[in-house]
């Protein structure tokens, strides 16, 4: 599978997930990401998002709709800043980074989220 195809499929995951037919883990597995995860970078994700900016709102909505007590998130702080981070239920703390550029923020969130899913399959089946 070509990297461009993997990146395209990755940024469209929330739309496929909302169709409700498969788990996010299974959808991610089907993209080819598991085999190529070490070659997929935030930069590559960002470049793909620039060509498909409509996917950014899908990922923000996906993050807002997650029903978990820990994990990655993206949220708009105000009209110009976005916060991307990870909340740990064990520590009760969030570690996050602020971004001015929503595309940069979304790319960072996507990479964090797909790594969380890849590394914790027991939580996604």
C-alpha cells in the first residue's frame, strides 16, 4: 500500500467510524497503518490534512464524542488556539500542548490517537 493511500485513509477514519459498522481499531488496521506506523509522521498527516481540511472538524468532533476516562484529545481553547493532550485516569492529570494552527493541532492529535489505538488493541475491539 502506498503511503499517500494510508494517509488519506487515516484522516478519513472518523467518517468511516461514524458509519458504525466497525471498531476504530479494525478501521485503523485496514488502513495499513500497523505495518507502516513508524513511517507515518505528523508532518505527513498534516500535508494530507492541508489537501482535505474538511477532515479536521471530523477529528475534533470525534474527540469531543469519545466516551473514555483517559486518552488523547483535541479541543479549541478560544477562537485562535487548540489544545492537544492526553489525560491519564491513573494520575488524574493531563499533559497537553497548545497550537495556534488547527491543522498542526489536528495532525498531532491524529498521530497520538492512532498510536493509542495501535498500542492498546484490547481497548478497541
